[in-house]
């Protein structure tokens, strides 16, 4: 058991992870307080969405991307069908990412799975639009 806990702790240190919140209202309040854009990742949990899982475990788990998101956004991860969030954000397809400024402007909507290199292009576009 002890070896398992040590291994789990080391694995956690080796892989970057996004510091997700799970409540839209609390995350948006934090984004306003910190004057940072809100990074909203909407997935479907039941039945599980294969592309949502792939986006989380590849692109969003990339160390550089995860660190960038943690530094520049307030990230919140929501289930499309059971989380509370504004109706205008209800996505037709999953995964869907919305980036929302503290003044409630949707800066970008990203639909579907994106590989790391392509996703960096979106992050740079968001950075230009937010400034």
C-alpha cells in the first residue's frame, strides 16, 4: 500500500494537470476577481465521450498546455448534461471549450478534439483576442 501511494505521488509530479474547478458560478466569480478569462471545458460523462477523454488525456495533459492554462485562465470542467451553467453555453457537440472574459464576452469557442500543436494555435489566438 505504501509503495502504491509513493508511486501515485510521483506520477502526479511527473504529469502536469490542470487545476479544474467544477462549479461554473464559483469559477466565474474567481475569474472576475483575478481579472482572468474563464476556460470552460464541457464534456459528456454519460455515456462517456471518447473525444472528450482523448482531449483531456493527451492535449490538455501536455505539460506546457496545462501550465499555460493554469497560469492564464481560471479553468472549469463541466458535464454537459448535469452541470449548471448558462444556457447559451450548451454545446451541440462535445468536447466544447469556451473562453469567456471577466466582462462576460465569449472570446472563443473550440469544438472537438485538437492535437497539441493545433491547440497551441487556438491558445495564441485567444491571447491576441483577450488583449
